[in-house]
C-alpha cells in the first residue's frame, strides 16, 4: 500500500476521529498555511473540497483562515464561482516571471494583478456576505524601522527581528503587530480568546488591499499602506507571525479544524523555520486534524520535492520549465484528494490517524 497521505489529530479530537472517522458536520474551521509555491500541492485537495461541497455539509458556518497563499486559497473558495477563481489564482501565481530588474514595487504590482485576476468586483460583495463561509486573513502591521521601504533599513530590521525571535517569539511584537482582517456576520470567537493583535472588518474598499498585504513578503515585496478601516501603518505578509498554524481558531467546544498542510512539521512563524524546537502555542492544536502528503507521494513530484520560491531564480532563464513542473505538481495533487475522500468514506481514517 502506497504511503500517499497521512493524518494526525490533536488530543481533543483524536478519540472522536478514531471512533467515528471524519464527519463533514464536525468541521468548524479550514486553515491554510503560508509557504509560497508549496501551495500547489494542495490544488487537487482544494478542488475536491469545492466539487464535493464538503463544507456545506457542516453544521453552521465554516471559518476559512490563513496567511499569504493559504489566505488566497480561502479567498478563492469564497468567490461566486470558486473552482474558476481557484484556477485563475493558480495560473496567475504560477505564470509570474521575475528577473533581477524587478524591484519590490514591480513585484508588488504583480501581486496586485494576481489578486485582481481571481477576485473581481462582483466577487467582493459575495465574499463579504457569503452564505456558508467566514473569512479570516492574517497580516502584520510593521513598526519602527520595519515599516521603512528603504532596503538597508528594512533589511537591518529583519535581521534584528530574527535575532530577537531566537530568544522569544513574543519579542517580534516590537517590530510587527498581528492584524487580522475578517468577513463574518459576527466577530470570530477566536478574536476574544487569547488573540494577540488587532482586527479589522473587511469591506468593499479594503478587501483586495488586505489580500495583497497578506502575501507581501518584506524586503522582496513593497508593503501596503493606508488600508481603509484598519489601523494606520504599513502592512506586510501575515506569515511573519502566523506562518503555518499559530492560533486556536476554534476555542469553543465540539467540532474540529481541518488543516491541509504540505509537510509534517507545523512552523508557527516565518522566522521559526530554522528553529526546530519552536512549536505552536500550547492548546492551539488540540482540535486540529492535520492532513499532509506522505513520502511516496513526494517521490512522484519533479525532483522528488515540493515547489519552492527559489524556483523563480533557478528557472529564471527557462520559466516554461518552471510552469511545466508546477503544473505537474498541481495535476498530481489530485491523488491526495482521492486518498482523503476514500479514507473518509470508508472510515479507514479511524485506523490511519495518529496523535498530533
């Protein structure tokens, strides 16, 4: 039997999954991690969720939450025609071509065009008043020198932030403030249960600006300023503080958080990638069902690895080869949905799930 897909569950839901499997009615949150082009490994899974109307079988509204590419996946799922929007997102992102002549400003312009490519004007009111889903997008508001667009100043600020983070992730507050943008009939419950940051309601004026901000990686992409209905400041990639999973999105009793990830390790913040001892906050994974590719699936991918942001540089003189590789990953990712839904419908997930 091929090891294509793995499941891990937090302590509060592990007995539930082992007893009854995964019932769609139990899902309260769908979380998407940041990680650049690694998100292409989730394309087939996302399509399967949308085609099967998986979340519509839940009891009540489902919160879609994430940073950067994870947030864009959620945003596409909330459009009027989610499958078409998701494919437009995939094509817009994958067909970006950058060279050494590009600047943070030109890359920022490309990012805005990417967002506009899959979220049109008619999608905006639909997203803001979605009949099934709520939306939760992470950004950070830069502080002090981290707000500068001067490369030298911003680079130095990032180095200081990385050094402080080694000793304590809380020190990052000196450079960045977490700001969550949300669209929901009522304020998401997680904002009132240990959420360390500010929040702003999404509006017709700020939705696409916030969508650009959540993926504006510092030093590489220019920040987004003057976002309406949000605290004044320069906004950058939400993954700086909420890279993969760093929040308890469902503090209530019952239900679970479905988290499709591209790897086993869950990295809390962007600066934690090289800190193997850094883990998500205590309790934040208690109700998480993590789904991620197994080693046999990874062997199927070009070069046996996930897509990476460095591919932009590796294939700078041959972008068509990068397109081909990323398209192949997207195509192969359908295997993961097939494995997932077979495990859910057969209830084999009860034997496959392991402690998180």
